[in-house]
């Protein structure tokens, strides 16, 4: 069973919304990006993983997104993950002291 990553949930929801607004199916995106299966697109949208960086420019164009919006989403997800890791790390240290 594939594990959902909180880091990618917001990004995945955004990508699905933009894909649907662009009138594209997961199969359409698969073809656009040269993938063999639409499963990878489904995985992005469900928060299993994020899209490869070398696909982002094509996604921005196909989905008619603003690059800045996608960048902001990735940065926010990364920031949240780092903050949570640091909080967890400092809690672990406090317990051992």
C-alpha cells in the first residue's frame, strides 16, 4: 500500500484542481509528459509523491498555472516539513535531558 505524504497533499489537490480546470484527464497528462501510465499523475494528486522537477515547466504550461503559485506551494510544503522536523528534534532532545 502506498503511503500518503502530508508534504504533497496540498500540492496534489492543487494539481488535480488545475488539471480539471484545464479540461485534461490523467491520461492526457500522461501522454503530454511521455509517461507509460497515468498512475503517476494519480499518485501526485493523492499526495503519494510530488511531480519530478523536470516535469514542472510542462505542467505549468499544460495546466495554465502561474509558476509563482506552484513555487509557493512547494516552498510552503517544504517549510512545514522542516518546522515539524525541528520541533520533533527539539522535543526529543528535551526528553533526553
